[in-house]
């Protein structure tokens, strides 16, 4: 996972409804990232969707080169969704995303906390404070 403790590198996150309203696509673009996918410079995409009575998240990971799935649980106040690891496709040789928390502050501001598990089994956290661009 790119961010290290104390790293305040800018990141752009875009969210858009897709697939006829059946999914929300979350794309993260780190500052300074080139657009050359042949060098691995592609961006992580996360899809959020309802499956039966569950909110699922599938993270198409640029670092782990895998697709972990997580199940979301809404907080009683309706402002936080916590996603717990369900399974992963593509192996964990390069580590994997394991946990995510999305917290709504207001209509133009939310935070994201992501936990990545390294190939050695060590967790690393990233906190992202996002404000809607006008």
C-alpha cells in the first residue's frame, strides 16, 4: 500500500453510480500517477453493490493484483459503513485489502479508513479525508 505513516500525498477519489444504478464505482487516483497502465500505473477501483440483503464491496487492487470482497454493516446513526473481509480472488502473494470504513461527515465531506494486510500478515492503515470538489 502506497501511503506510509505521516504520508499526506494528495489523492483524487471519484464516485459515480454505474450499471443502470446497480453499483457505485469508487476510483482512487494518487497525485502524480501517470496514465501508463503498461507500467502498472493503473488505479484501484472499488465497486459497491447490493447482493440480496448484503452491501458488498469488491476492491480491484493495483497493489495486491487481486480482488478482495468485504461485507458492509451500517452504524446505528447511519453515518458509517464498516466493511469486513469476506474472501479474496487472485491470491494474497502481494498482500490484500482487508477492512474499510467509510464515514459521512456531511453532504460534501467523508473519510475513508483502509486496512491492508502485507504478505507477511502485518496490517497497514491509510486514512483519507475527502472533500467534494466544486
